[in-house]
């Protein structure tokens, strides 16, 4: 690693893999409901798997220091964090336990904190 470079993209890559794993498990858990007659759960499970795959691809793009990857991950995590915070506020029966808070709130917040700042902006501005 050159002087002035950071290993934050690699740390974010690991966190994105964790997040993609959680989303893939959530997508897999939708399929038994389709067997019980909820046909739309197949589409929901497949879209969740697509989101997990996109998250993995964005993680690889971050490690390769692609210019747009940082902005795309920030957008994805912002949407994820805002949606999770809305689930906490709106009383629709969402899980409010410690695991849900760590996965839905703390993980996207940690990713955003690692990608934020001038140093990260410079790292991806100078990349190809």
C-alpha cells in the first residue's frame, strides 16, 4: 500500500459481504411462503437475491477503486438506513430487537461512516 492510501474500501467490502449474506438469507426465507400459497413471495425472494448480488458486485467495485462505486454504495446504504429508520418509527410490527438494530441500522451506518470524507473522495477520484 502506498503512503496516503487507506484500507477502508477493503473493510467496507467485508461489511458489504455480511450485508449481502443477510439479504440472501432473507430472500431464501421467502420461498417457503410461496409454497403455502403466497405466490408474490417468489418475486420478493428473487428481488432480494438480486439485491444481495448487486451488493457483492458493488463491494468488488469498491476494492478495485472504481470511481462510481463509492457513490453507488453511499446511495444504497442511505436508502437502506432511511428505510430501516422508517420501520423503527412506523408501528407496523417490525422487529426492534438488538440483532435487527445491528443489521438494519448499525451496519449501514458503519459503511456510510467508512466511505464518508475527503480522504475517501480523493482515493476514488484518483482511481481508474
